[in-house]
């Protein structure tokens, strides 16, 4: 995973939020299988984490600790367009054996 952008903002003793963008290089088949999706994915991904009880170190000006209260990781799977499906369907019909006139 290569980071492309990210930011974390929080208040001391309060809540915070982290959002980031990253490039997706691999997704386990077990993850996409949970949602009955093919193991195909697009390059862009994003994540979001929410925190609470943030404690800051005022010397380093960074958060020393926080409790993660929720979050999500998002990646997109490609969905074929209707025209692509029509082309594939017409190609399959073209591959089907020709109808015989004497079969009826």
C-alpha cells in the first residue's frame, strides 16, 4: 500500500478523525467473497478512523494515545457497463450452434 494523502485532526481529551487515500495493490479473495464479488478491484482506496479520549504530548505536539471508536476501509470493484454486457451476450449467441431448419 502506497500512501497518497492523509490527515488526522483531534482535540485533546476529545474526539478525532483520520482520513486517508491509498493505492490498492492486493485484496484477499476472502474479503471480496464475503460480498459475493469477483476478486477484481480498482486502484484507489480510502480509509477513515474515528477516535476518542485523545491525549496529546505537548512537547512533541502529537497524540500519545487515543481509543479507536470506529472506522472503515473502502475499495471499489469494477462493474461492467450495459454495453459491455450486450457485446458479450451477442458474442455468446454467435458462438452457439446454428439452428437447424429440420429440427422443428
